[in-house]
């Protein structure tokens, strides 16, 4: 098999969201809400446990009244916002403005950091003439994140779940990406961190390669094997 196109997941694959504690502290500072450091740390831990940080840990438990919303969260921008702000509201915070501000923060480029080898791998693929698409379950436009970090120039197509009202592992989303690159799915490689969602590409005949969803500093070279896989 000759790989002519590579599809990448976004969160946990090419980029990683900031830690919950810095996420909360940034918003506390922005809104000028005072909160002692120990209380801030406890609140951040509770938000992470609740699964309120998009791109962070999954909820330890999804409350019953949010279960259906959580299952379909990536189909529209409205569902995505409602799901994550709903989880955040399960955690008491000192100012009600914080819930919407936290959601807004996670959509900004400073909240994301590319993995150390992301630019190297994307550059290597581009140099070999291989098409690149980003296929993400998400509820907002991540293109500004790629532009701000200098990676947009390497991406030929973005296929975002909320723009198509379908979410991975639905094979149709991967088909849209392959069509955008003009490659047969059997000549494409899907790279992601979610063994359920990203494995949906295999239903089309794509090869699939998984990376570990780890903090940036703990995964300095996790994407480099992709260059070996494409030959």
C-alpha cells in the first residue's frame, strides 16, 4: 500500500490542551476573580475530574441529565458548548461568569500547545507530496489555533464534526476527508489517540495508527513513526 494522504486527529494527537490548573487560573485573572492558590488547585482538580476541560480527561462520571448531551456533543457547536459548560457547572465556582469564560478560554490559541514533533512530521509529509487533513470531533473552528502556531500551511483540509453534523467514528466523516484530499481511503492513514473514535476510519479501508494521549512533555517523539509508515 502506498500512502497518499494522512488524516490527523487534533486534540491529543497534534496538539494538547493546557493543564486544568493553568486553564482556570487564566480565566480567574482575566475576570479578576480572587481565589487562594489552594482553593484554585482544588477547583481545577474538580473540573478535570468532572471532564469539564475539552481535550482533557473524560468525565469520571457523566451525570444522568447530561448523558444524552454528552453522547452527541460533537455534532453541533451548540451541543458542544452545552455539554462542557454543563459539566463545569457541576463544580461550584466563586463567580457564575467563570463557566462561560472557561469554555471561551479553551478555544483560544494560547490554551493549546503542539506536540514537539508535530511540525517536523507535517513538514516531512509535505516534502513527500502527501496530502494532510485534520479530522476532529469538535464544536468550534480550530483553524486559528493552527495558524497561530504556524502549522496551518501544512494542512490541506479540515474536516470538523460540527461543520458536518456527524462525529467520529462515523466513517462518513473520514470519507469527507479522503474526498477533500482526492485520495482513495485505501491509500490513506488515520493517526489519532482515540481507539474507538479514530478506528472508524478502518471501516473505509484506511490504515490506522494510534498515539498516546499524553502531556506534551511526556511525548516528545510520538508522531515520528508516522514518517516511517508512509515510506
